[in-house]
């Protein structure tokens, strides 16, 4: 089996797992796509000082597919709080672009270690997350927030540097501001599409002319972009269905432990 056959199989598996987790636990696939893609590229023998950058750019690119379908579904259900979406939008756009520039400036190893550290934090979040606590928040009207722009910059910047959609930060924030859980998820889904789209274009542009790996445009690895993107759509619906049949509280803890171990591996490798 050649290296290209192996990587295509890995990419399909990454997409299926990312989509399943996205539908099952309500998170963006980037949190698992970036480390899995990085390990897969290493495993098949690709070598480049920009391998981490490629993983980030490709993760955001592949996320366009699933985030677009998710955002459209939430828009049709009229669950998006457009006031909060547009108040966060300018800061989010600026943050994503600044984050991409910062990621382009940082060496791959520093990016990998930072990503591993945050993966550990996210892992601990899922391990100790209390199910049902967020859903109990049901205020009639979210409180206004004058810090929307800097908050958007932080969410967009971290999302870009980590190659994620930002929902793991945006949903708790909006709930903390008094928004109902379902509306927070819907609003975050549309924001995630913007983050993925602008982030992918930014990484594609910044990587032009860099010596990365074959079949890339900038920091966008085209096979990963298409294969992860399309395969994740297939499993997202299955994950959403399994949400109503599997013990989500236990799955959160298992997923959190896996994230924590992945983070440790990224820091030590």
C-alpha cells in the first residue's frame, strides 16, 4: 500500500470521526482534526517545517463543509440570535486574520506545543463538564455586552491558531450572557462558518510560496480539504442521531481523557 493510499484512508477516517463527534457532542471537528491530521502526515513520511501550519489550514478548510450545513440548519430553525452574531462578527473577523498571521510567524514546534497545551485544557473541560447545567440557563433576554469586539478578537484569534470553529468558547460565553442553550449553539454554528471560511482563505494566502508538502495550495492540503470535509458530513447526521441514544455524560469524560492524552502527546513529540 503506497503512502498516498494510506493518507487518503487516514483522511477519510479523520473526517468520519470528526463529523461523528461534532454531531454527538456538539463541538467542531477541528479539535480532533488538527492532531489527527498532524500525526497522519508524520506517519506516512511527509516532512516540512510547516506541517503544523498545513494541519491548521486544512482543518479550517475542511470545516467549511460541515459548518456550512450546520449553520444553514440552525438558520432554518430560526435559532440564531443575529444581534449577538453581528456584534461579535467584526472582532471575530479581525481575530481570525490576526491569528493566522501569528500562526504563520510562529515555528511549527511552538504551534504544536501550544495546541497540545490547549488540547489538555479542553480535555479537562470535558472530563469535569456538568451535563445539564448549561441547558438550565433560560433567561428571557441576553444581557448586552460592550466588550463584544475584543471578545470576538480573542475567540477568532484562538480559533485560527488552533484550527477550530470556536464553539467551545462561544457557547459558554453566550450562555453566561443569559442566552438560552439552543440559541447559543445556533449562533455559534453560524459564527463557526465565518471562522472556517476566513481562516481557510487566510492560511491559504499566507502559505503561498512556502515549501510545504505535495498537493497543497498555501497551507491548504487539498486531499485533506476535500476528503475530510465530505466524509465528516456523512457522519455528522449519525452523531446527531446517537445523541439521543448514548450516555453523553460518559462519552464526554471518555472524549475528554482522549483529548488530554492527545495534548500530552503533542507536547512531548
